[in-house]
């Protein structure tokens, strides 16, 4: 997600609750907004409302949706409303974001969700998460967002979690983890090679961050093509590339 708006919001008293209607038919969605960063993420959807609406159009009522890099729930909450007969699994390693995410689920009276309080990567272990909490730019497993503070977080692989029976196989996956997307994809290589591979993978890529993770767009695109996916839509946006990948029909 875009870091946050540079616009200064005047005469706004935090916290407050913002309300959305129309994202999911017949549903009202509400969020706790605690600061200008969350206002941009939750009222403005980080400038990515069109992309969110596109993903929601692809979701089915019984989908298992993985939100890898869930933050405070801008995508998880609408997805849980749309996939009301399915499950949303939100992966978020930052403790402050986890708390805000939980509160937003409760605010919307949603029960078809799980919060996974760790980062997703290529192999299990621990890494530094560079984060300044919910008031700042998005956390990353590398210091790409000019954040100096960090904390140790657990790293899990999607393949490992599925093999251990901790989570079901997803049908739709969204990944937005500030440059670590290749790490997450490699950690679900068995899933993406098997019979239960998700039909949609939505990825937000940050080309300027990728060298810090020793990868690039060519490697990521080649990896997904090698797993049998094709690009459905690609949207260049400032310093990001937003794309969704689907299985050939």
C-alpha cells in the first residue's frame, strides 16, 4: 500500500469511525480511525479503492482469502463481508496493527476470520521487522521505508502452515508486504504447484524495494508464470506495480 498521504488533515478529532457503503452489496463497513495515516488507509483505501473493488468483484461467497500484509484491515474487512460463507485469514506481524485489525473486525461484527500474528516468508525463523506502528509508513522486513526502529518477529511459510493443518489452502491470495513478496511466494511454492493452488493472486510490488530483498520484477513474474499463472490486469502506480494473476480458463 502507498505509504500514506502527505496532505495534512485539519480540524479532525481522532479517534472517530468512518463508514463505507457500496463496496459490498447490502453491507456497511466501518473502521476505527486513530490518526491521519489511518484516515488515508481506511477512508481513502490508500488511493487503491479501484484495485480493492476489482479484487472484491473476483471474490466468491465461500472463498478462503489470505490477506498477507493485512495492516489494520482495509482489505480484510470488506473481503470478510464479501466471502461471508468463507474465511479470511489476515497475516500481520506488527503488534499495534494487530490490535487495530482485531478492533475493526469486532466493530463490523465479523466472525469468519483469523489473525495470524507473524510475517510470511521463504523459511521459518525470526527476522527484524522495521516498524513504527500504526502511525507511520508500512512495516517491512528491510529498512526500506526509512524506519529505524525494529522488533523481532516470527516468520512462517504458507506451505508449512498448510502442511501442519494450521490453515486451509486459500482460493484467493493478496500480498502487500513492502518488498518481501518474493519471499512469501517462495514460501508457498508447493501450494502454487499443487492441485489446490489459488485461482487468484493479487500482488502489490515495489520495484525500488526489491533490490533490498535480492530480487526484481523479472524474477517474480517468471516465478508466477512458471507456476501456471497469467496476468489478468497490471496497473503501474507511482513507484508501485499492482497486478493480479489468474489461472488460464
